[in-house]
C-alpha cells in the first residue's frame, strides 16, 4: 500500500515540535505539530485527551472511531515505564495519528472491502473430474467446445468444425 507522507522539511518541523513538547511541556508546540499534520492531510484536528494511565498502565495511546485520541502525558510517560524514552512517546503519537488518518473515510473503505470480498465468487474456482466431463458432454451436444485460456479454464464459444461456420 502506498502512503502519501509530508515532505521531509514538514516532517522535521512536526518532529521538532513534538520533541519540544516532550521536553518542556509547551502545549502550543504540540498543538502546532498536530495542526500542521492535519492541515497537510486536509482532515479535522482530532480531540486529544491527556491521561495518567490508560487500561491500567498497559496502553500508551488509544484512538476511537469518533476521532477522539487518548494519550499519556509526557510527565506520566517518564514515570514507571520500562520504555520511557522520548522517541518511543513520539512514535506512539505518530501511531495513534495513523489510526486517526486511516479512519477518516470508513464508509468508502467498508464499501471497497465488501466489493472486493465478493469479486469472483460467482465463478467456480475448482471443479471435480465428474463435473468437467458432464460440462464437456453438454457443450459437445450444443456443438461448442471448451478451450483453456492463460488464466485457467475458461469457456470460449467456438464451432467444432470449420464447415459449420460457413
């Protein structure tokens, strides 16, 4: 799957703002980073709630389908975690924003999924020997024959002999 990402300069700016928020807890830097990312993707800014712990300390962030994101505040991230590094927190923010961005059009994705799930179901994928024999007998009774194509066995209508065409 190809993914459209901001240019490197914008990604560096977003990353710098997240680092600044992690180190100095300036909420304006965090808001600037999220706003720049949302402006690039032309989506609404998600509602972000800060928590001391999510799921009894097991989860670092959680994204809901209604656009709400729960994140651990950096102050709480630094306490009592094995992986309490700045980079891990920033990757968690990116991960949750990825969930938010990929849920922006759920109806279209659901429709595409359902179309692709039913594509090709009407065709019988494998046939038994008895079914193939029965099929060729019924085709030969009609003066038709089955030819094999490039992508498996396909029915091609053709006359048995050239005299019947004239």
